[in-house]
C-alpha cells in the first residue's frame, strides 16, 4: 500500500501551489506581458505544480516497483499502464511533462501566450490529476 501520509503531503503541496495560481486572478494578459515579476510568478508556480505531479508519479512507480520511466512523459505512460491515468487524459499529462522541460531547459524560447493560456484555462488539469490519484488509491484500498 502506498504511504498515504506521504502522498497526502505531496497532494497538499500541489494544492498550495495551485491555490497560489488560482488566487492570482488579478494577473491580466497586459500585466503578464509587461511585468517580469508577474511572468516569473506564473512560470515558477506552473513549474512547481508540474514537478509535484512528477514527484507523486515517481512515488507510485517506486513504491509499486513498476518499470523505470525513460523520461517524464514516460512516467505518465507508466501511470496509464497501471490504470492510474485513463487513456483520454494521458496526453494532457504528457504535454505537461514536455511543457516542464521547455520551461526548465529552453526558458529563453518560452511562448508567453501559451504559458498565459495554461495559467488561465488549464489549471483544472492539476485538479484532475489529484482526483485521478485519489480515485486510484481508493480502488486499491477496496481490493485489499
């Protein structure tokens, strides 16, 4: 069984980061485009949210001794293979992994419009991940 306390802490951290983004509804496109601090805040907290998804996924893979991921995109494939993430949501999380890599490794080439769109339109994808993890752990508990 997964360490529920550790998993709960990781989910709480994710919710904290996500909440900071959700509460930043005063950041308009104009502010984002013209204010380096606003842009850095959004980018950093999106990055932290994605890192927490990866951390949670790695915890499950490690605990259950599933195959070793070949990269972050593959991590989500492994979660799909083990019925944590359904097929219809797999690409969403794999895109997050690619977005994370772009933020970390190609930050000079980031597309502000894409980042702002994720910030304003796709934060619910993180809630989706939390719900998928919680649902999966409940199913695991029920089968034991």
